[in-house]
C-alpha cells in the first residue's frame, strides 16, 4: 500500500470527521429534536383543549340556567301521554290530534289505532291519521306534533294533492291547493310495560 499524500490524508480525515459527526447527529441529536417537536405539538394540542374546556366552563352557568328554565316551562309529565291504560291513551292521542288539526285550519278525515305486538315491552300507542288541508295547515300540524307536548313521533308521511284518500279525484282540489295527508303517529305512556 502506498502512503497517502498530505492532501489526501486531510480529505480522508475530514471525511471521517463528517461521518462521525453525522453518526452522532443521527444517534443523539436527531432523536432529541424529534422528541422536542412531538412534545411541542402535544403542548399545542393540550393548549387548544384547555382553551376549549375553559370556554365550556364559562358557558356552563348559562346552559344550566337555560336547562332549568326549560324544565320549569314544561308541565310535569309533559313528555308522555297522561293516561295509564292503552285505550285511554289512544283516546287522549286522538283528541289531541283532532284539536291540533282543527286549530291549524285542516280537517280530520280519520284516525285509527294501530295494534301493537304483545312482545313490545315499551308502553306506546300508535295511530294512523288522515287529514286534509292546505300546505300551511299541514306544516303547522306536523310541526305541532313533532315539537309539542306530549312528545310524539311522526312517520310514514304520505302527501297527495287533488285526490281523496280512496284515490278518487276531487274536483277543484288542484286549484285550491288542498292536500290529503296520511301519517302514522306514536305516543308514549309513562311507566313500565306489561
């Protein structure tokens, strides 16, 4: 092997020094920098969470006051039908729906109870309602049923314009804007099921 010239020896020594420094950086410095970055990101996330929690804590008294106001504005038991038997609850539901439809300017065509399966442990009553009225009356009735007291669920809504429930054409109904509406309504009774 031949001896290295001084310039080659310096270049080789400089290369080894760079290699050692790069190794030290990869083994010691780079993991510390990565850990610092991860910790910095985690601190930022925790600061955002803390700010959010502080905002929620500031809103808590107002939300509790609003909750108490809403509880006071609802009559006791306002979420449920007040009757204890299924037959009386069905009659209560029918009377409530009739009043609501008539006060909205619509007409009640029919309301029929829907039999529940005996396997259903929840105490609820269902009825199929058929009504007629203009779009404003239908909207008022559906809104009143969904947002009023007692809580009622409306499903299987069927709107028909210009036809009677039996499918017969109603003369002038298209121009009068009358709708025929059929929907199922579910109300709940307080207490345990049978």
